[in-house]
């Protein structure tokens, strides 16, 4: 596609134990790459979009390796800034039975966390861009990263570039002096035409208590009246937002989830099917897959909000079957999944 999408965030090295080992077990770790905004960018590229990813990486072998990973998917990396001492990492322990997954961040003093406001020349980057996507994670790691994100959002808005955001609330990251997750996320969302988040993230950003999702199978029916009332209250806080998306997930066991989403667009509620996914192969990046697919669908079928929601959910459901953080599926595969009328994914 010709329309250029710009994404901004930190690419991370993911270090995982094999199988269901605890982080304290074994002697080896497998490595791949993650980071919410990088996941979105790579998913978009796999779907055929023209994407530029903006970040800061160290000018060393690890930084170059991260760039090579991005470039193999056809992403433009020409405005990535070099500097700092280290690439951010995180450690991942898979869930098993009643044991929840564990994520341990190691991002302090990373190249991205030591970014300084002004390091990135947004006016050059935004020339010819049609959409800018960012997330609350970039606002959480440091004051300079927050300031850089808000500078980009304001400039993009002034240039007539569509702004989209993923709330992406991570409570363990908001640690710098003066950090205020609610206020910062709220300000970011005020500029966005499309906002994505799960139930809990919307609650943190808006202060409105979320509606529980308790689906045990694909036959569950959501309370449309409750969601319509909920979105009307959200619309009062974010009047500029034209599309609000909530991902709904019920983690029945570590290997069995139900997943759906609701969309509020132009004062109308859209719902879609529920996927009953068993077994879960890798739950990381499922929300990022949802975001990327919805952005892509809006580029392809701008006048069909129902199809956009259906497409985004199918992509998100498929991500549960793909190891690693990134949803390496094509548009054709997602459309084929949409034709699976059972709503159940099995491997």
C-alpha cells in the first residue's frame, strides 16, 4: 500500500526459557525480539503496508542485530537514532496450568530509556506520512520519552496526520519521578482518532470501571446495552476519538482462552464472534496483532467497520498460535480464518 504508516517505540530483546521452565530453572535462554510498537510495525509489514519504524538503538552489534531483524520484514529504518549503551531486554516465563506467565523487564538505562527529547526529527519523518501510531508504553519509561511522544502527537495532529494509540498500560514501568499514568495516558488519547485497549487499560485511563467478560466458550453473549452506555461515557472524555476498541479476553486456563472485541464507531456499537482458543501457543503480542490488523483493515475497507473488527479479531486470535511476539501472518490467512464459522482454533 502507498500510504505510509509511522510507528514509534522501543524494540526489546526477549529472552525465554524453553517449554514451561521457570526462570530459575535450566541453563539456556532462547532469544527473539519484541516490543509492542515493533510488533505492530512488523505485523503491518507482513500485511503489505508501507511502514517506518522509529526508535533509538545502541551503535553496537546488538543495535545492528535489532535493525537487521526489522529490515528483514521490509520496514524502513532510515530515521532510527543510534546512541546509548544497551538494548532493552525482557525475560519471559511461559504459563502452565494454574501458573500465570511472568515478565521481568530489564530496560533501565537502555538506549531508548536514555533518549532525549529533540533527538528525533519528527518534521522530517512525517513528510508524506498518513498515520502515526504510538502507545502508552513509550510514555511510561522516562519523562523524555513521554515528551518525545507528545511532541510527535501534537506535530502529527497539526500536519493533518491521523494519530492512533494503544493504551498499553504497564504498571511496573511508571517509575520515573513525576510519572502519572492516568494523566499522561489521558492526554495522549485526547489526540487519537483510534484508541485500543483491554478492559483494565481503559479503566486506568478513563477511571470508569470495566465490564467483566466471562465467556467460557464461543456461545457467550455480551451485554450490548452495557457496552453502549460505557462507550457513551468514554466519548465524553475523548470527543475527538472516532473509533474506540476494547479487546475482551477470558483466561480460563493458561492454555485455554476466549477472545473477542467490541468497537464503537460514529456512535454505533459493533460486536463480533468469540474465538475459543485451545491450546494457546504464545499469548504475547496478541493485542499488538489486533491493533495492526485494525489499522490495516481501515486502510483497505475504510467504509466497513464490521469487516475491520472481524479482521482484527481473527488476526489477534491467530497470534495465539504463533511463537514469539510478532504476528507473522498474511492478509489472505486472516481472511481464511474469518471464514472458519466455528469460532474455535485447535492445533
